[in-house]
C-alpha cells in the first residue's frame, strides 16, 4: 500500500459514510492534496521529534542530580567545618566523617579523633 492508496481509502470511507459519490479522478486529486497537506503538518503545527523530548527529560534529571549533589557537598563541607570547630582541629587539616559517625583527621596520616 502506498501513501496515496492510504489517503484514497480514508477519503473513500469518509465519502461513503456521508453518501458522497466521487469519481476516481476526484478521489485521486483529494487523496494527493491530503497527502501533501499531511507532509507539511509538522511545519504548520510544530510537534518536536521524540529525541528532542528525551533530550529535555535528560537535561532535567541531570540538573536535578547536580542540584542534589551540590546540596550534599555543601552539607558535608558544613558538617566537617562544624566538627573541626567543635574538636578544635586546625582549619587546614582534612577531616571526614565515616559511615558510622567516626571522625577521621587526614594530616599526613589518618587518625580517628572522635
């Protein structure tokens, strides 16, 4: 089935439903016109390709992930700064908080300080 055959069938069914008699030439002319209109539908009524929508979704989740990662990093940095102040650790020493709440100082060697 060709594109033109498809539109001929659609128009023929519609014509039959409203009791409209069309000659073969009229049906072919209408089908050709509808086919041409259908080819330009995307320009008349913009509908983005699926890949564009997928790119938009990907940009959205990447932005949300980055925002959450930035928030997490700020939280960790603030917590480490608070620990340094509370335990009177020099501000240039690198301090981390372990998975079970242990506080580690990394100043040449790693040691647990709390």
